C-alpha cells in the first residue's frame, strides 16, 4: 500500500459515526428489488482524482501528491498504486480512465501504446486482486497540441489517423480490462471561429470516424456500449456534440442511432441550457440513454466546474428519470468531478466522494420510493388519459389526414377547455420524498 | 389610404437625404448578378408592426393606433388598410402574417375561418393592386388559453384536433395568397415542468402533426416550403424545436428531413447559445436551410427582445453564410422585430424598418464582395488541403477500417505538427469589407 | 365570505394528512427560542395571487376568477373579499400590496387616491377583524404607460412629480394600515438604450427622489423601514438597482445608507449572477439587510419566473444567512411568486403557498439547527483564527503602513503555506441538516 | 535584436498595402484637435503576448517561443528582448506588465524583488533607447498557490503581508519606470463557497489593504493613478470587485472614492451582464473612470476569452463614452488580449495587434465625428429639456419635499403623456458613422 492514503481507513456504512463514513450509502441495501450498488454503479474518475493538479486558467498546481507530475513511468506507477488504494477505501465498484492520465505519452504512437499496456498490466493485476471493475475507458484527444484544431475533425488528415490509432489502442485496452463501455468526448471536435471552418466537412469526418470505431468494436468483439458525451462548448467556442438532441441528430445522419448511446454529464447539461433530468429523459425517449457523469456545475459559473453533487432533490429527479427508463444497463454513475483547488488534503478527496455517494444514495432511495408509490406516474397518466380513446389514437395513426381531422373538429364545434397542469402540487408531492 | 401614415412619403434610395430614406438599400442595384432586392427578399411582420401594442410583462399598451384593439372586424379592416399603406411606403416586397393578428378569433372554428377569409379577400385585392407578395403565413397556436399546454403536443387530443383545423385553414389561405412558405413556430410545444410531461409521447404527437401538415401540403398542391422556426425556450421553460441541430434530429426521427426546412431567427440563435451565422451554416450543412428572421436579441437580455438589426458586421457574416449556401430560394429576410415600446410614433416604425433594410443592404454587399474576392474561401480551402490526397480520402471512404488506419499511422511514425488557424488574420480580413 | 375559496378549509398543521395541510410549518413550534411564525413572518403578495391573470408575452389570461378584470371598484372589492378569505385559509400573518393591484386607477391623482383609500377602509376593517398584518406597501410606478421611460428617472419632470404624489399616497396608506415597511422597486428606473440616456442625471434624480421619500417618512412618523428591491434588468435592459452591492453604492452616494435597506428577491439575485445567500450575506455585511422575496427563478430561464420555492437545501442556506445576521426585524418572507399560468384552480393557489411555507419551515429548522450546533461557525472561525493575533490585527489598524508590513515580511522570510478550504467537507456537513 | 520577430518589418500606415500594415491607424492624424495616438494611448500586455503559452483548462502549451518556459533569468531576459522588438514593430506607445510575467519568482521575497529589479534595469534601458512608456504595472497576486484563497482577503494574515510586500515592490518599480498608473486586479479576492467565508471580514481586509496602497503611493510621491479592475467571477465563483457599481460602493465604504479609479475591461463588463459602454458611462457618471482593457469576450462563452477587438460599431460606442467624459487622462487602451491558442505564429501576434489598433482607430474616428456633429447630444438634451425649467429644478434641490410636490401635482391635475424615445432612429443615426 502506498503512503498517501495510509491514515484513512476503508469507509463503512455508519450513519451515526463522526468519522469518515457513509451515512446513507449502504451498498447492499435492497432498493426496488436489488442492492443499491447495482442501481448506482459508482465509478471514480482517474483523471480528476489522480491526474488533476489543482490548476485553473489563472494559477497552477495547488495539490501536493507524491506522484506528481507523473511524467515518468515510475511516477505513473506510483499514481496507479495510490489510485487503487483509494478505490479500496471507497469500496467503489468501478473506475474510468483516459490513456493520458494513466501514463506519460511516449515519443511515438508505438511507445505510447506500450506504456499504456504496461500500466494496464498493473491495473489488471489490481483488478484481479479484488479491485474495482472498469466502467469505461476513453482516449484523451484534446490535451496534446496536435489536437488543438480537433481530432477526427482536424483539417490535417494525419491528426485524424493519429487519433484513430489512439482510439484503437484505448479500445483494445478497455476490452482487455473488461470495460463495460467506451466513451468519446469531443472536447476539440468543434471550432473557435466559423471563418476558418468547414462545418459540413468536419461533421462528415466525425461521422466516418465514429462509424469506424463502431465497426472496430464489432470486429474485436467488444461487448460494451460506445458512448458519446455531449458538451456544448469549452474548450472550444462551439462543440459538435452540443447536447443530447444534437448528438441524436448526428447519429441519425450517419446511421449510428442503434450503435451509439450517450454519457450525460449534469454540468454539461446545465451549460447547454438544460436540466440534467431533461437530458436523461430525452435520451430515454430517443432510445440512446447510456450512462451519467454525476457532477454538477455551479449555476452562477459559465464554465465547467465539475463539482461533486450536493443537492439531494436535484439528484433525486435525475435518478427518477433513470429508473423510469429502466435503470442502467452497461452505464453507471461516474464522478467526473474535481475537488475544489483549495481542497488540498487526502481527506478532502475521500470526503468529497463519500459525500457524493451519500447524496446519490439519498436521491436514489427517494426516486425509488416515488416510483414505487406511483403518484407522480398516476398524475401524468391522468393528464394524457384523453389520448386513450380510439378516436384520439386514430389521429396519430399513419394515414390520418389533416383535412379530415379539421373537418371533424369543425363539425363537432370543438371548443377545448384547458385543465390545470398542477405544477406546484406535483412539486409539493416530490418534496414529500426528498 | 388610411390616415395613420399619411404624412410619410414612400421611401426612396437617397443616400444624402436628411429625410426618411434609404441610404444603402437600392433595390435594383446589381449584386452578384442580380438585384439586391432579389437577394434580400425583405418581409414585414404583420403581428409586431400592426398587432403588438407595446406591452411587456410589467406594463400594458404604450402605442396609440387607431386600429387598436382590433377586436372587431371593422378594426381588423382598418389595420389591414394601414398595413398595406405601410408596405407601400417601405416598398417591401413581402409580408408575413399569423391568423391571430389579422382578424379577431370567432366564436367557433368555422367563424374564425370565415373571418380569416374575409380579411384574405382584402389582402388579395391589395396584393393584386400592386401590394407586396406573401413570404409566409402561419397559425398562432400559442396565444389563446386553449393552447396553454401546447398545440400538437397538448395532453388533450381535442386541442390537437383544434390546432389541426387551424393549420389547415391557414395553409389554405397561405396558398390562396400565393405564399412562398408556411411556417410553424412551436411556442407552446414544450413544457414548464417535466413532472407532468411525457416527453416521448409529445414528440411523437408533434412528429405526426408535422407529417400530416406535409401530407396536406402535397394534397392541395402547395408549392411553398414548410418551415420550422427553432427557439430554445420562452414562453415555455423548454421548447422542443430548441435549435437547428435539434430540429434536424427531430426531422430525421420522423422521416421529414427532405420535406421541412428551418426559419432561423437571430435572436433565437443567441438564446440557444449560438451565433446566427452558426445556425445558418449548420442548416446549410444539413440541407435544411429555408429562411431567416433578421431580428437581433440584446446580448445582455435573457429573453426574446426581437430588435431590429443594427450591427453591420454581424449581419454581413449572416449573409455570407447564406450566400455561400447559394442564397435564398423560397426564403427571405423577415423582420420579426418589434420597435421598442418607447418608440411611439409612426415615424419610429418606418425608420426602424428603413434602418434595418439599410443595415442588411450593407451586410449583403460586404458579404457579396468577400465571396467574390474569394480570400476567405481560399484560406479555408488551404486549411483543409491535406484532405485532397488520395490516401486521406481513402480514410473517409466507406469500408475504411480503424485498425488499418491505426497500423499505417504507427508504421509511418506519424507525428503531426499543428498549423496556425490564423483567426485574427481572418478577422482582420473580414474587417476590410465591413 | 366569497364563493371562490368556499370549498377549501383553513389549513392546519397535519403532517400525515392527505388533504391540503401543512406538513412542516407548525406556526407555534419553538425554533431558537421563539415561534416559527415569528422567524418566518410569511406574507402573501396581493398582486400575483389576486391581480395576475396568467398572461405572458405570448398569450393572455388563463385564470378565470370572478373578480377579473377588476377594472371597476365593485370588482376590486370582490377581489379584496376573496384575498382576505385566502389569507384566512393560509393563516399567513402578513400580506403586501401595490396601489395598482388593489384598485383601478382613477381619472386623476385625486380620484386614484380616493379609490385607494376606499379599498384601504375595507382592508382596515378586515385586519381589525383578525386578518393579517401588512408587511409592506408599495406603489406601482411601472405599469402605466406614463412610466414607460421611468418614474423618478423620467426625462419628463411631470412624471417625477406624478410618481412623487403616488408614493406619498401609498406611504400614507401603508402607515394607516400599520405597514412595517415600505418598498420601492424601480422596474422602469433604468434604460433601454444608452443612446438616449443621461445616466448621471437619472441617478441624481433617483437619489433626490429617495431622499424625499425618507424625509417624508420621518415627517409623518412612519416607523417602518424603507426598502429598495434590487433587480438587474427586466423590464428594462439595465436597471439602476442592479443588485445589493449596486444599491449600497447608490445609498452611499446620496447619504442614505443609514436610512434605507434592501428587500432581496431570490429570482433577482440569480438574474444578477449571484446566489440568494450571497445577496443576503452581503446585505448583512453592509448593514442594509431588510426583507426577502422568497421566490426562485428557474435556473434555465433568462427572465423573472417568480416561482414558489421548492428546493429545501437552497432555502436552508438563505435562512442560515438571515439567522446569522440576527433574523428579521421589520422584514419577513414575502412570496412575490406566481403560480404557473397552467395552474388554473383555486386549489393550485392554496397548495403553492402551503408547499412554499413548508419548504421554508424545513429550511428554517435546518438552518436553526446548523447554527445551534455551531459546527459551520466553528470551522469558519478556525479558518480565520490567524487574524486573532496582535500582530495580525495591527496590520488592519488605521495607521498601518504598506512599507512597514513589507519590510517585516521580507525580514521574517515569509513563505506562507496554503491550508485546505475543505469545501466538500463543509457541503457534506450541511447535508446532515437538510 | 532577437531572432523571433526578425522577419517582420515595423508597421506603417499603408491603407492599400497587402502586407502587414495599419489600414486605419495613422498615429499622427489629428482627431478632435490632437493626434490619434494621444487619444488612444495603446498599450501591449506583456503577460498575454509574451508570457501566455497557449494553454487552456483542457490542454497545455501550443506556442513555441524561444523564451519559453522563462523559468530562468536568462530566458526572462530573452523574453524582454523579444518583447521590446515587438513593441518597436508595432510602434505602440505603451506597455503593461505584472511582476510574474517578467521574471521567475525567487526563493524569497527578497530574491523576487531583486530579480524584478534586474529585469526593470533592462526595461529602463530599452525605454530610454526609445522604447514605449509604461502605462501601468501590477502585481500578480493570484497564480502562486499561496494566493489560492485570496491575497488581501486571505484567511491567513501572512499571505496578506506577503501580498503587501509584493505590491510595495511592484509599485516601486512602476514608479521607477515612470508608470502612469498602477492596477490591482483581485482575481482571487472572492470566494468559492460562502460556507467557509467571512464576507464582511474579507471586505474589511481588502479595504485596509487598498488604503495602505494609496497611502504608500503618496509617501513615495507616485503621481500615477491607482486603478481597480472589476471582474465578476473567474477564477473564483464570486469576486468582490464585481463591476463598476460594486467597486464604487466599496470605495465609498472605505473612503477611497477620490483616490482610486477603475480600469474597465470589455470582456469583464460582458461577464457581469453589462455592455462595455455602460461600464464606461457609469464610471464617468460616478467620477471614477480611469483606463480600459480593450479586449472583447465571445458573447457565447461563459468565461473570459480575452479576444482582440474586432467589431467597429461596438468599439465606437465605447470611445464615444470615453470622449464624452473628456477622454483619457492617465489611462489608455490596453490590449489585455490573447491571440487564440491556434494562432501559433509570430505573424499572428503582430496581425492581431495591428488589426485591433485599426479597429480602435476606426471606432475613435467614428466616435469623434459623432461628438463633433453633435446630433446624438442634441437629441439627448432635447429629451431632458423639461428639467431646465425652474419649477423642475426646484424639485431636485435640497429641501424639496415629497408632500409639497405631491400637492402641487394633484392641484395641477397632472396627466403626463409619454414621448417617443426614438431608439431605432438613434441607432440609425449611429450607423451613419460606423
Ligand atoms: Co465537465
Ligand atoms: Co464528463
Ligand atoms: Co423572437
Ligand atoms: Co421569429
Ligand atoms: Co421577480
Ligand atoms: Co420581488
Ligand atoms: Co479578462
Ligand atoms: Co484585464
């Protein structure tokens, strides 16, 4: 065991303890017929928790970790050691990683791949020894300056090829480690100015790239889901995977709507002008819901703040939509979250995750109870009950005609009267659970 | 002629005049091979200019017009008289209308239709006597309380039927008046709270509704385009036609992407977090560009301010994207714009339109010159030139494989070097034209 | 008793009831040594609950109330009857009103005043018969078209005089009814365009106006507080009372910082880019905290949505800052909130207030417990403990010199090390209470 | 001369040249009676142009400069060499710097100061040899981790002392180099969470700190202005120097309103919800206008994008307010702007500045002409003309009474009628000049 977390004991469920412990997350508590942990499927993000140094655009590293700056393989190994210690303390069932945060890039594609595989060996060993499973892997196609103008959407085809090689390697490693999903976040797949951008060409490049990723997944027999993570902007002024609706249109355009799903981040939902529950509900309605990044954005900040969740009522509404849609299959609850750069200590990192897991547990339990008791759904059903009639259904059936509906409406002298939407009463109802 | 505009003479192109006149818009000036008016295809919005009374959520009518409140057919006729006087003063080639702003609603669908037809008779007469043409018609499916929970997406099927009858009548009238397009703006097709909303069901209702509109258009032989006008929110918290990308996904989902295009409003683009030129460029890339509402939003206001355009460089970039895409076919430049509620006078209404037409004329001429001289396009082409090679094209061809590209990249020892995007130099270049 | 609310029984505290009842608000429950009702001091806003008809910029009235449109004194009296029935049902201890929402404006200032007084007679009678007390009165200086360019800041001095007369009358009536505060919200004290605005002159007009209001208050012996309600914009593009910090600067400029306090609305805080608790904490720090409007804004909407509060953790943080500052003196918790325009029924209006009162009760109790247990304050004190030393205090004392501090720092070879801010641990701590 | 800019010739005014040249900025052209350069007083920001490496939160350095990473004195000297070459190419009359971007921090306060002085020796030499003058100096009190929780507002008094020593040294060097202003930007003077923050205490610390800076300025006879640069947020969630109005209130609170002025950045104005011209006009009205940072924010981005200005009409309105207020005294036009991280080349850096200077020159000339021709001012004066009457003035005079004004209003039977604000006509008027 590494030194860094030595003083922190593994967390247990101990609601009344004053020590670091779970106050609400009891992994094996049965909720809607299965253990809470199987609903929530928590994952720790390797990059933020072990790679991020506390910098922001106006200042550099604030964290002092023995494995920083991890620009050698020895330090990368120390980082891995500490990470798996941390996973054990939390008892988190999953983790996620980018190639970039687990090993220093090599001097060539080949060396980078070798290094990735060497770290993957360590991961594999740790996982076999009882460590967490891999929720998803991904390639970092945005930090290196070669990607400054995009990866798949780069004006330079060599960058496209470089990115292809990188994704191939990351997908291979993800499969080897039993990853349940593979994620693409297009942080530089966008533009800074339309003046130098061929929007249509870049979308086509991105469509072809994704099609090849899907094809390759099938070739190697990867059983996990391919997920796109939408974000409207930042780092670029405009990103092509703006939000769930945009990704859906993109997938339809390139015939990928049956092959690719979305990983929805709460913070990105907010930056795109939506609520988190909206994005989840929409993905469910469109059949492309995959997984979530459960990290909030500060509502007053215009950039991605990637904070740990803390508001139970908000989180409950998100899980409510997830449960309504049938819950996670390959997906889970990843904390793509950074502790604040002033939260310097090992204890801060542990407490942040523990608090977030408790918030999610409370949210899940409230959501499950709302669903079980069925009042919200009953109210929703009642609101649309008029559509159950045969005549109403006929209007929606293929072959229905505008003029025939119109003639009938005129003939019936229709004068429909509005009915209360009861929003406040429904909000009150939700407040009984949260 | 009505009294209201009696004192205002028809505008002419008179750059040096101190009177109300066009300083830049010379309708017959040849730009890129055709008269400016045929590029711009200006339209006046009947509702804002003749129906809006100057109210806002915190105060009522400020404008005193002899035809207010237009709740009788006599006043509606007076309004029509004034409107066509105004069109004549401006020399605008087009106008647009909703049913709601041209006649008071009747006690029944039948009476409302009759009234609409009576006003259409007047319009027809005026148009035949040399008045403007109809750019588009539309139905107001949001002001009456029956639509408070949506039109096509209403939980009550009778409202769906009522909306269908209304659109049928408006499409009929639009066709009768030779309208070149028919627009649907889904102001209430959205929700206030997810708690009472069945997102998937409502989208399906909206999809069926639109399919029937398209079907009916073909039945009656309407040759114009069907257009959806995206807007992210307001009046509702979330509207389904959020932005161009969202509408595209919606059209694909319901198989309508060849049948329906978009009417893009600058203000709505901004409220959705985009630039106007982005939305136009994207619609062109996706093949669904139709028409524009050329009214800006105040960048500091979070609601739809519907102001007349005033910033020439912004407008030039919008027309540049329109011209790059081949220009308008059925579409045009509609001013879906309100004069400010403190702009009380007839002269304000005329000056606002005249100033906006001048701004557009300047923007168009700058855009045309940029396109003619070709520097921007040359720079863009040069940036993507690497993709012209056979090897690069092969990577985008169907059948290309991720692993083969990856293997080749490794073998070639690829180490792509970034190239300057030259954004500031391109911005400087644009500034030579505006 | 009027018919409108006849079917609804007065609410009681009945946590397990399935009827309309309070589940958390037990008016006489002792919290921090006094009854909950004396902490919360709930007030109902006459205008939204009895005057607003459900309109928005895209549609008109949705509510059907027997007293609409209240453009006669008879209807205004019916409205008053219904309002006091409603107050009784809720058991709310206070209400608030504008002149505009209690009586139709007369043909002259004199008639308007007479009408106001006639309604005030009714109010007085109702109040003496056991009705609620008046938390505050105010004048509506924004709805009538005469105020379109401002009231105190109008370019026309006659409007200034008209506004002065109106405020005089409203302050008189507020005093007569025992009002505990008088509020000014400057909804039109701002501008639409700087191009026609003399910012400095308008600020001076506003400063003089407010000084005269304060002077008049003292002349008539009004003991209540004068409050300004900040809002950044809407209806105007920019409003002078932007936020708490701006109002503070304004008060200092005109020497009024000891005379005037602020009424802070959650929704307005959000529109200005702040959290509600920030505005309260700042007002406390600056010594100008007065009262609150406890109505949230939708975080995704860019305009004032004036919704009833529903998120307990948010509300708890607001009351925490209020309690830290010593609690309300003349102020209280006003619901300047509208039910959604789709919430048509009498029951919706009651439920919205009841739910909000419950949310506030939960928030208050959580806040009180946090304060009582003292952990947050202990952590805060510990963080600043270094400033307790004599040497540290000396640096803040008048007469301390930059160069002397600098020399000492150099001499001591200072190299201060950062200490964790523990944000997530504090958020976890708060989550124990909410 | 350094190698880096060797290929780029000094720019001249050559409107028709296709080479890098000024197309509008003719330094000695007389505008409103003095050379354009004396109106504009351009300054280059050392940090962005020579210190920033092209990183953002999602990726590292993109620029390759021979003086990066400048963590040795030798590289810092090479940077200085290049910077002065660049100044000479541009012919910019001023530059600005932070301590942090001109020299690597030393191991102690003393060493840092020594290093600063060694670089200042080089600057002085260059300046005496005909280099630009110093518009302002400043201390970077935000990048080092010691400042993570603030400088003057830090919970640790040692950080306060450290910051004091740093400002002392920077002010000394600024004076030695003949700096015309000294700026304080409080990038970390704010908070991430209220939960660990004592707002009132931190404001008092900041007030004392600033008072000591002012005192020290007088002690050493520094004749320049002390300026605060407002910014609402970023890096912190909330910054105390939110906007001009907030800074004004702060200055009044600590009695500094005669001693300290503001340096207004366009991008920060936008992030605070204002227009640039608003902030300038307000600072003029409050008597605290000092200088500007002429760098725009992308209107769609929620973080500080610090882009070079490119929109002439916007810039013209800013200079219009500056000229209306009498123009700069000690202040000037600083480009606190970054070239985009994809703009890799030396030529990009030069072109960005040259283009920006041209945009400013066009804006200034348009503004000057608007002011000279006087139409806007005539319209504004006419709008407020009613206030010229003796009766109107009496209402604003000290001693005027609300009740007397009210009585007179009632007696006169006042019924003021609104007058058009003519916004669109004024916007049209502005468009004649830009
Ligand atoms: Co994020
Ligand atoms: Co994420
Ligand atoms: Co609009
Ligand atoms: Co529109
Ligand atoms: Co409000
Ligand atoms: Co309010
Ligand atoms: Co900035
Ligand atoms: Co700046």
